[in-house]
C-alpha cells in the first residue's frame, strides 16, 4: 500500500511539473521579456544598455511614460527643451530599431499624447514587456 501511494504521488508530481512546463512555454511564446542584459523574443536576444533597460522597466510598470520621466532617465543635467527633445528622439529611434530587429514590430515603442491632457507628450509600448522569470519561479507560483 505505501509503495502504491508513493508511486501515485511521484506520478502526480511528475505530471504537474510537465503540465507547468507546457503552460510556461505557451505563456512566454509571444511575450517580449527583459532582464538586466536585454530583451528576448521567441528565443532571440538583443542586448540593451542600462538606460534602455530602465526605460523598458518603466514601460512595463506604467501604461504611459511622460517625456519628462524619460528626460530623467536620459540625463541628470539640465538641458534646453530642444536638446532634450533631440536626445529623446534619438534614444527612442534606437530602441525602436532594436525592437523591430528582434520582433519585426515597427512600433514597439511609440510617441503619443496623454489621454487627459493633450499637451503632455509621452511614450507607450505596443506590446507588453514582462520581466523574465525562471521556470522554477513559475513552477511554484500559485495563480
């Protein structure tokens, strides 16, 4: 009897791990994942610098990133408005090209106006960026 219970428990545990593995693979298949080194999409990788990673983290946690928030990420110095606009435009263009090379999506990050105040310019992500997690963390996540 103990042997049967043990075999049943091990079989159930094995089945649960295999099921979680397939769910994990389906979950990450079409996501753009990021970590401290760069972004991943369908087993491909693009390296990003720390500024780009900070911006991606902000985009993943905020639905709208204002131009002033991006200015704080890009530079600690006070520049003229036109120079900050140029820095932002170059930065976003570089990041967009990296995302396009990785995913094929032309507007991975795009400029838009705030929904409540059209004077505020900001940025949104077309797809959701998710922090990369390991299978072991996913395995024991209850949800």
